[in-house]
């Protein structure tokens, strides 16, 4: 086992990386590369994130013995690397022991595993359901002696809950708290993490280093933004959000007095580390959508994507996200006009494609729609035309996009926003067709806000152009599905600022209808929106996955029954 040259200095590299669930060999290679980088920077220790070798969350993969064995073999392999005299590691891995399957970390140094620690507080709310597949650690953890420094290693939820894990570590002699995390993004999450860490720092008197994972995993986006809080509750360092990096931090022992003995000291201070800017809300939301789309496409092996570019705001921002995430050469945009498609929509879609530089095709749907109508004419004889016939347009477009997908291997990007998905203003097997929806958890007014932001900014890491990429006319005009003459969304829905507020109250706030009416909303409108929200559940169950942006997205966070007669009438 290596000894530090200076007992009063500990250099910790934080590996804020983007693993892939199930790619154990790839994650191991990524960890080795990060450790080599940390060694070049002079690190004594590399802190990886929660379940790094498995990828997070692995869900029911951890119930497969072969998966667990492969993960532990990878952990043993990288532990043996530390025999080279370089930095030791703390890395997350699922481990099967006599006490069960654990969300664990190993601490390795000198070529061997010197300690294992198991997560105590298993989250079982919102997007988390770890109690299904893991067992909590059988005992409260003690600190790990690493090259003469006693490290407390609580794992993610261990610092969020009320089980006293950090307090136990402090009472048993820990000097620094190092926390590996898999904490997914939602709006404002960085401030919440800071508050959680500060609470534990106040209770324990110990500084805390919070290392968070990066990357998209299905509907979740992990945004990084690793940081440390000093014992005096100040922010010691802040790593970037949405960016993969290995950052070196320097920790110095603060002696109690001149000539004090090793056991008599005041604590540890982080004296050197990055101090990165955290994006504001529109930028953060946009970059979360971008990262989620990029990782979903790339990690699932799609070479390119296709979407229907209608000339409306939703498809335009999805096109911008696709180009920013993947590059203009990997997006095919398809305009599929029918008799109700306006000249403005034609021009706006073409202008958007030109601004983004992506391929743009026009595939009229007159013949397929008329063919469907003719085929159904004997069955529909004597009935009035209405939504059924309108939806044939959407379904024809969905079929065309899926045909392009099948022929060229392109993933279909679906483009419905949260406002529409909430009230069921989306067509099954039509505009809901697709593999992934980057704006699924954005309400309509948020789509507008992010579109305006993108026109004025190019986010870090984006592959798309600067300047106006979403034509201003798309933002300014009244939204419409253009399924009949002179149609606008507001024909059958309240104005989007009103609709979005009601929906946020119902979905994120779980508020009663009386409380929502008390905010100034019309009672009949609130009851109608609540009814639409409930009866659209069957559609949402069949919707493509999409990036989680709010505190409560459809799917992982909000699981309502499809068959449901409850209505809140006070």
C-alpha cells in the first residue's frame, strides 16, 4: 500500500464521467483512462461515481448472476492496477454478499481491495426503486483508513435520508466525507444538492466532496456538477454541469496549533479545485435535453435520426436539439404537407432546415390520406367528418416516418410537449410514433422559452450553428396542428400560460382542484383539464421515452392507473 509523501496533503481526483449501463468493459476502460489522467495530475486518490462499473441505474440487470460476476471481475481487475504505485480508487459496483445484493463501492490501493462499503438508505420514490433489487448494508459504515486519512464514504441517498449515516461516520472518526452519487437532473437540482450537503456538514462538522455521474440513461439525465462544501459551509469547488471531466482537488490538513501532534488537528480544507459556472435555468434545461438525446441515440447505436418538420415550434426545437446533439449530417427533416398545411408552415419549415443545415425532404400525404378515406368510406357512410379523419393525417405522417426509419435505420424523434401529452392532444400511431422525445417533459411555454434562448445562444458542446435557428415566425405565430381549416390549438384548449399553470398544479403539485381555482382559474376549466389529464393516461403509457426535466415526469415519477374514475370535486 502506498503512503503519501506529505501526511497533511491529500490530492483527490473527481472522475465526473459518462458510463453506459451494461457496458462493463467500456466502463472499466473509461475508469482506467481516468485513473491514468489523474496520475498525470499527481492525484493520490480517484473518486468515481455510484455503480460506475455497472452504469446507473442498472435496474433488474443486478438480478442476473452473470452481470454481477462481470461487475465484480471488473472491480477486481482495476483494483489490481493500483499495484503500480499510482493513485488508489473508490469506485461504485454492485456486489453480491451473504447479506444480499448491495449497491456498493470498493476502495482499492496497493493492488488490492482494502475496503467495501454498502449503501444503507435505498431510495424508493420518484424515479428510484432500489429496494426492488438491492438490500441495504447490514451495518452502519465506519470510516476507511486511506494512507493515514480516515475517509467516510456514504453513498448518494445516505446523505439525503434521515438514517444518520453521516453522523455515524463522524462519531466513528471520519475526517472527510466522500460521496459517490448517481443524482439525476431536474430543474434547480444543483441548489438542492448544495443544501443537502450543507445540512450534513453542519451536523457532522466535516467537509464533504460530492461526486456526481454524467450522462443520459433512458429518461434520466445525470448532469455532473460535482462539488465540495468546506467545514465552514462555503463552496470549496464546483465542477461543470453537463461536461465530462477529471478534476484534481487538493486537500490540506489544518493543524490545531504550532507543533501539534498528528491526532490533534482541526480538520481538512480544500485549497484548490475548479470553480465552474452553473448554467441558468433555460440553458440548463436545453443542455439536459441535448445530452439526453445525444446519449440515447449514440448509446443505442443509431447512426442518424429523422423527424417530421411541420413548421411548428415543437418540431423546430427538436430539430435544433438533434443538430446540436448529433450534427447536421445525422438529421433528416421531412415536411409532409396536406391540404390544410399553410404557406407559412411551408416557408417556416424550409427556413428552419436551412438555418440548421440538415437534409430536408418533402413527402406529400394527399394520396395516402385520400386512400385511407376511400377505403373507409363504406364503413363511415352516414357519419360526420371530424377528429377521426383529422387523425388519419397524423397517422399517415407517422407511417411515413416509420417507413423511413425502417429503410435507412434512422431513429424517429417524436416531438410532443408535456402540455399536449398531459391532455391527450397527441395521436397514437401518428405524431406519437418515435423512439425518443427530447421535449417530452417540457410544457409549451417552456418550449417557447428554450427556443428564444437557443436563438440567442449556442450551448457548450453543441454541434449546431449560431444565430437564429428557429425562425422567429415559428415562435410568434399561433400554434396549430393544421388538421382542418383555420385551426389553432386555442380553439379547444385554454391559452397555454393558463393550461400550463393548471397542469403544473395537478402534476407537479398534486394540488386539489379547489386550491387551483383559488389561484384564479375558472372552475369548469380546471375540472375539464383534470378530466383530460386522467383519460389520457393510456396514451402516455404507449409514448416514447423522453428527457426528465421537471420534478415529476410522466412514467418514472408519476404512475397513475389507466382505469381510474376518481375526479376531485371537493
